[in-house]
C-alpha cells in the first residue's frame, strides 16, 4: 500500500505526460496535412504571374481554414508564405513557382501541471518544412487554318464548330495569355474590311498572299470590282463601261438596300453628275463611287480613293486593263488568281513574314458568280453574296479571318460561320503566316484542318510549295529567325477530318514531319487528337 501510494502520483504524471505527448504528436501530424492543403489552396487561388503577391482576404481565408482544424487553439494561428522567383522549364513550355507555407499553432496541454511543462499551459507546433510547386503553361499562339470549302457543309461544319469551341476553351483556360486565331480558306481567305459598305453593313473581301510574276502583276485591289471586257481597247471605252457598271451596281444594290433610296437621294449621296457624258468622253451622266475614303493623287492633291477619274486611276486603267482581263479569264479556269503560272515562289517565301505581299480585293454584295461586279468571281465564295443574307445594310459574311486574340466572345463568332467554295490549302497556310507574325508568345502552333484534297489547280500550287520549296520548314525557321516574335518553337500540324491515309502521309512527308499529321473523323477523335498535339505546349496545372 505504501509503495502504491508512492508510485500512484508518478504513474499519474507519466500517464499525463504520455497523453500530452500524444496530443502533441497528433497535432503535429494534423498540422502537416493542413499545411499541405493550405499550400494547395494558395497555389490554386493565385497565378504564377502574380509574382508572389496574394490579397489579404486569402490570408484570412487560410487562417480560418487552419483554425477550423484546431478550434481549441489558444490564439489565432500564424500563417505566412514565402514565394520563390518565377522560373521557366523550356522543355515543357512551363513557368513555375514554389510556395513554402509556414504555420504556427498554440494549443493547450490536456493536463497541466507546472512540473510537466515547466510552467507552460500551452505548447506551440510548427508545420514540417514543405514546398508546393505550381506549374502553368506559358502562353502560346495557335492558328487554326480551316478548310471552308463547300464539302464542309452540314454535319462536318457542325462538328468543326463543336471542336473549335472545346479547343478554344481548353487553350484559354490553360493560360489566359494564350491567343487563338482562325484562317478560314477556300480559294483565298475571306476577310472583313475595317470599314462598312455604303449602307452600313459589313464590307467583304478576299485575301491571298503571293508575289505575282511580272506578267500577272496588276493592282488586284483596284481591279477586284471593275468591269473588264476584251472588246474595249480605247481608254475612253474602258473608263465608260467601268463607270456604267458601277452606276448599275449603285442603282441595283446600293439604292435598293433597306431603307431604299430614291434615284435623287442616291445621286445626291453617292454619285457625281457630269457635265458631259458618253463613250466618246469616257463617262456616264452620273459617276458613282464611295467618296468616304481619301488618298493622294499623282499630283499630290487629295482625291476619293474609289474615284476612277483621278490621275492615278486613269493611269492604272490605261496600263493594266488588258492584263486585268487576262487575270480574270485565267481564274475562271483555275478558280483562283494564285495559280502556278502567276506565283513568284521565291519572292513570296521571302515576303510572307510581313503584310507587304498580301493582296486583298473587295467582294461586292452581288450574285455569287457575277463577274461583271466580282471580277474574280470564283474566289472566296465563303464571303457570302447578295442572294443569301438580304441587302447591303443587313448582309453578313459566311466566314472571315479572326486575328490572334484571347477574347472568347470574338472567337465564339466562329459558331456563326458557314463554308462555301473551292479548296486551296496552301493559300490558307501562306496567308496565315503574317497573322502568326503578330503573336509574341514563345510557342507558335499552326493547325491545318481539311476534309480532302485541293481543287485541281490549287493542288499544283500546294505541291510546288511543299515539295519544291519546302514551305513548312521555311515558315518554321523564318518565324524563329525574326526576333520580334520572341519565338522559341514553331509546330505545324495537319488533321484530316476524313479517312484519307494518302492525304495524311502527304502532309507528314512534305510538311509536318512524323507524328504531326493524322486523321480524325468525329468530334471526340478530333478534339483528343489536337489536344494530344498541343499537350506539350499547352500543359496544365500541377502541384
């Protein structure tokens, strides 16, 4: 009894000491888990680009989070973080930052006695040193060069729209600084002019990039909406009938668009009454043109850019009329002005990295193949035409080029586009180069998507570009060599949306290289394939 009486206090002290120790170990283990979770909370709620800054409310959030696990804490837990410098992993196209959480919690001893804790009622635990690494993709520039020929109508286009929506969300969510663009091609690339048409609706254009050989070197932008006929050889006749057909266009299209204009209103707003007229003087009674945009004439005077009776315009007509007719007739066979005989390939490859070789001409709102108003009437049918979407005031393009952007609303406009026209893949790829040159992200990605072979004459051009002139390698090396783009890597991928092994192998052998060309025939297959192509460049969050 005496021994027990002596040992009992010692046993009680040992038991209390053991319970206190167990409490400390359990609290320490719990804090390690809490510390890891807090690290993930902070890393997931902040951006690597924040450079180690996070708002006070985040500190309050994680402090309360810790407090919920230790409601018995004697005072508010101390939570601090240290952030590393932002580093780059070039092999994975990722930036990363490490977070080092530091947490201290003061807890009461379950059993207090001065002899057990040297007079302290509470004990303090600190988190085990922990590093949380947050890795995010570096921003990329991605261009989708999409076949918008007639064969894409219906189910194929519906699938493409779903694919584009999924991929755009994927890219922008991976890094909001990434940018996406779309180059819809048929024979040429449909574009919107920055200005409106005469009645306030969109002004449609067709855009290509090539340097024409001397015998094909005309002012395509000037001739794109001018009537030409080989029987007119005198300047006065040529000018008169250009003027005459423009007058008809203004009467039949501009005046009849809603709200309709009377002849007097049309003449007062858009036309100039001439004192003399007739074929002998080379002009009609009313010369109609868009007077909103000005330029300098050859003598330095300010004139309307669209007026065909300026010195500059008359000189172009006199010097190029016969060539313009030749260009028009040839494109009616080749379905494009970019045919093999017209292209100076070497010059084009040298100049495709800027906008200097871009040729853009108007596609007037008229019948689809009316060459009286649309001189290059077989090009860029995917701009739309008069009979499809009302008049000039309510017209809308079938499709149009979207420059690189991270504006999701702008990219969502792809859902309203429709295909129409022939197929010229290399035309779309070459025209996309100056679009990509505007991007400043370290990775550049071209994704070419098509459902089949090019039309006959465009196929010859694509074959020449890829086989003889090594177009794709010229694009890759040329972009990297130009320091203004800040580019470290360029990739070109080809996706066949039909089961065409021949087409895939062609692009693999002469453009993309092994592993960068494949076929996918349904929505999920296309999305999975392209995400696989982009995975190294886009990346994802990891801790």
